[in-house]
C-alpha cells in the first residue's frame, strides 16, 4: 500500500465535505434566479423574489450565535424538533466559530427547555468516554483530554468553543447531580487504551476464566502511542494484518456476547458496547482503500455504525441526543452514491422515523480552518455566495441569521428547496468544490448564518 495513503484516508473518515445531491434530480430552473430579482418581460414579480418573500414569511430570526442569555428566539426551533429523540445538527464547515457556538447555544436550550441530556460528537467512542467522565465526575483535565484525543483530522475539534461547551456541561452537572448531561462520541477512527481496559477489567471481575482468551485476542492492539501516531501506524500495517486484527476483535466480541449477563446487566451491556466499538475500529480499517468498491463499503459502514452507536446510547441511557456532525452526515441524501452510498441521517430516519430531525447549516461568507493542498492546517476565507447557489437566495431573506422549517415552507419556496443547486459543504480539506444539494430533501430544518469566522484552535 502507498505509505502516503493514511492522511487522505483519515480526511475521508473524519470529515467530509460530502455532497448530498441526488443523481438524476431535476435541473435548476432558469426561471428562478439566485441573484437580485430582474423584472420579467410580462412585468410579473420575478420568480426569485417570490421565493425570497415565501422564505421571509417562514423564517424565524435568531438573536445571536453566542451561548447564554435569552433563548426565546430558539423556541421556534424547539417546536420544529417536537418530540424527537435524536436531533442531528450539522455544519457547513468543520471548523467555524459560529457553527460551534450555535451548537452550544442550541444544546443549552434543548437541555433547559426540551429535556435533552446528551451531546454526541462526530468523534471516537473512546474519546467520548473520557469527556463523559469529566462532565459527569470532574475526572481529568478537559484541556489535556482534548489535546490527547483530538489529533490527526480530529484536531479540528480541539477548539476553545468545544472546551467552553464541555466546561458548561461540567458546571451544569455540579448544579444538577441527579439529572446530568452526558457526552458521547459515535465514530470509529480511534479505539483508545481505556476502551481495552474497560473490557478486560469487566471480564476479570465477571468472567475471570475468560480473561486469558480475551487478552490474547487483544494482544498487540491496545494503543501505546499518541492518538495521531497510532492511527497512522495502524493504517501502515499490511492489509492482511489489519484483516487478522478484525477477525480477533470480532472473536472477542462474540465470546463476550455469549456470556450470561449475570446480576449486573448494566455492566455487561457497557462491556459489550465497548467491545463493539473496538471491533468497529478494526473492521473499519480492514479494507483495501485502493479499491473504490471497498472504500465505498467502508463509508457506508461508517455512517451505519455511527447511527448504531447513537441509537444504542439513546436506548441505554434513556436520554434525548443532540448529534453534532457535518451537514452530510446528519442529512438524508448522498450526492455521490458510488463513493458514499448512505448517510448517518438516513440510517437514523429508518430507526426513528419522525423522532429523528435533521438540522442543516448554510452561510453566505466567512472563514474556517481546513487543511490546504500543502498538508498544513490554516485559515481560509470565502466571499459572498455565488450566483446560482442556494446560499445566494437564502442570504436575501430579511433576517441576517434565521431558522426555517423546510417541511412547512409554502410555495414557491417549497419547490425551490426541492431542487438541487450548488451549496457549500466544506470538510477537513480545502479547496473543495460546492456540492449540488436539494435542501428540503436533505434536512428537515435549516439554520442560515450571514457570516462566519474561523474557530479558535487550541495549541496541542
């Protein structure tokens, strides 16, 4: 395998400036201009203006993106999410201040007014466990945890904005010890050493006769290097070794599932889920990424198991979940079915029906952090949205920042929202082309921000 493969592959895994357009969707109508309205030859109101007026009537203005303070402007969003058990909240870039702070603000509102108790991040299961220990019990230093865990392409989460969210969650739990908020990671990019320790620790206590077999199956797999270094080294292993590792983690999971739960069913369920997460990581890497068909299978697997992990957590903890991920992951449709066959949002909708709600983000202009062509992480800035794009029309709505329920928008905006047109969807790398997206087919609700700024990355 090409030894330069790990970096681009990790960018695909963590990411992804995916498109969510649908092949064969009807073309954008030439009668719906995206720039300022131009008078028609008949003197009628231009179609673009009618779309904007329709959106004006449906949009609810947002007071601020900053967490804290009055959240009455978020009540319409609470009405839109209704009785959802899981709300997916996307982002149009992977590292912008305004998306991250708005997620913090929305989560606080959902916690305080809608009964939500879990923040789920597009990060590894083991990372979520360490941050959950902090927000629940104050164990560890969140700055150190984030620096340890958010490496490789996950480094885009190592920001002051996410630190502020985690610290708010800890403060909330100090004030509400009987009804705490939780933090989870749903991804498979990294299975940290504490994950192996939790499984073997449970086996030692509950099924000591099984311990030699489990430790033997896990031999050589428990990470001993830093997160980023381990991920790269693992990807550099020959394919045969990665397949053999997946066979061993699968066998360990099977043996654990065959045990009788015993008196402590909760401990058993957690141990099985931790072993599942270990197996997910091994299976996710046990493919030939030079083969497009196998890569597509891994991408489908990734989104499916992220949905599985969120559903397990929601069911096991009994908490409503706010899921934070890229627009493409929380949405319903894929723009590149040959590479990304199915998205997390589609799997969640299959499980939950209307009890899953997808909320996407768009923006007109601003800055973000991403990895450039030279491999360096830096800040990029883009100007106002181009003519013909979704954002060009969305930014003409009367409100600077707003939320709109795409399911209830009246005509002609409804038909406009059903058609694909260029839309920004920036992941870990830039430049990245706009994707053809039909907003109403991808999300239930949309938050549009006029301008954004880059997230404040923390020094490692």
